[in-house]
C-alpha cells in the first residue's frame, strides 16, 4: 500500500513509461507540486467522476514522477510527469493539506504481453481510417517502429475520447484488451460522426 498525493483532472490520463506535460496554476496544486518536489517528486494522476469540486474519483490512476520542472516567477509551474505504475485507490484520506491524498494499491503490469501480428495490423488499419476521417497528420513510418506497448498506450493517452472512455482504456486488464477497446472506440467515434447520432458519448 502507498500513500499518494493525487491530481484530479478530467480527461487527463497517464500510462507507465509515457510523459504528460502539465501547467500548474491553481494555488492548491502549486502547493501539491512544491510538496512533491520536497519529498519524492511523485504525483498520482486520476480523473474525477464529475467536473465539480471534491467529486468522487475513479478508482484507477497512474503514479507519475516529476522529471522536468520550470518554476515561474508568479508561483506557477510547468512540469512533465513520467508515468511509473498504475494504482487502485483503497480509500481517500482525511488530510489538512489543500490537495487530496489517498491510500492506494500499486498495480503490476504484464511486461511480456505483445500483440499478435494480425492484432497489430488490424489496429493500425483502424487507426489510419480514424486519422484520415478527422484530418490528423500521422507519420506512419514512425508509428510502425513503435513497440506494441508504446503504440497502444500512447494512442490511449492522447485519443480525443471523453473521460469515461479514457478511463475504460486505463482500466483495461492488459495490452490486448486495451487494443481491442481502442479499435471499438475508434469505430464507434467514426460511426457517430458519420451518422451524427444523438447521445454520442465521445467528444
């Protein structure tokens, strides 16, 4: 079990091994960064279930380490978090700090899991359709050189989906399950855009 200082931010997810740049301007989160820098440089990224203050949190987030930091003269920070491990909240703590803290279980990842060739090809084919449909410029030669984990987690982190979809990707039990869900979400997003369906849950 680990005690984690958390940064609840809708739509922002972090994965182990990936980076997330953040601009910190609210006073309580300036305090959070200052505290983290004085201790172990670690902050847990997690999404709130609703946008309002003190909203309940989703259960799973990712612990990140502050790799780069720029302290601005007015007290704001520009930081870059590097994802270390996903965590599952066990309970939120009653604290006197301005920022929230939790007790959490650190989750293990299956480092040996890889995609089958047909799964990788299917994903890249769907990603190309998705990118073309929305006018995204992608260096596909560079994509082809990425390992499976960097590709699937990287797309999951930056995909323009809503908070619930991003959370489902983060909570997926493994690489293959996350890849399958990503394909489903890209297909769904394409259908709702083409048909302009009411009630779509993706942004």
